[in-house]
C-alpha cells in the first residue's frame, strides 16, 4: 500500500494533474494530446504503485561523461523528463527544482537533480551544457541514443511523442511532465505534478533527508 505521504505528493496538484497528462505545449499550432487511456494508466501507476517506477540508466551528461544511476546512491534524486526547446512547462518546473534546492540550504547537497531529455536529436551534450546551468549549478542534464532514452522513459512510465509542426522539418515533443522523487537507493517515492511550488517540494523532501539508505 502506498504510504500516505506519497499520496500527498501525488495529489498536491490533483485538481489539475489528475484531469489528464500534462504536456509541453506545441511551439505553433495545436498538437494532439495522448489518449485518455494513457492519462488514466500513467496516473494509476504513479499514484498507486501498480507497476515498478524507475530503474537503471546509462546516459551521457552535459560534459560528455558517461553517467549511471548507481553514481547517485546515497542521495535522493529529483528526476525530470523534458526537452530544451520546451517553451514554458519545462523551464517553470526546472526553476522550481533549483529554488527548492536553494531553500534546503546545505541539506540540498543530499538531493541530486537530474534532467533527462526526451529530444536527444537536438539535445546534445553540448546543447545541454548551455541549458542546465541556467536552473541550478548542480543540475545534471542527460542525453543518449533514442533507444537509451526510450528505455529509461519507459522505466519511469513517461509518455513522449514527436509532433511535426507546420514549418517543414520542425517539430515539438509532447510529454508527461512529472518530477519523480527517488530515495537514496534509487527506489520510487512519489511524484510532484507540474507547477508544484518550491516550498511544497521542500515540505515533502526535508523529512526524507533524515531517512538513511536501506
């Protein structure tokens, strides 16, 4: 049974998040949203632990270094999937993550923020190196092959799909935009819906910092 505190994380924005998937808006035109089936299935999994959430990854950071999930054992992880060309949802949530870390003060060093792109074609390591420092100096941006990104996204139950735009050759990416909270052993604790404030994140994260790794 999911712990009560995790329901609080999941339902912090339930009036909005539980109405359906949150997507990064298209840069132009109206992009199709995923079906109601996707919305219901993903929400059910994340809120009630119907299936495992999270798992190992082997990706490349903004400095071009190979990184795996095992490197972050002993820290809580805030894992966010998005893309650098996202016009508003991703930047807003990444700013909230950075602000939450600052509000945690020295305790923030026990939390590792991770941004995993769902647009590896454009989000190269070099591009991430220009993007992630805008939100927090300790934010790690990760990219990789399309296959590697799909594998980790599937493990975290992340929906994303490339959507062509009217301009020839241009596209955006529809995606779910949840912030995953993982424990010191890499296990799923819960999620923050898009638009969750930094103060709310701190309220949930701070008690977890007192819990040792299992």
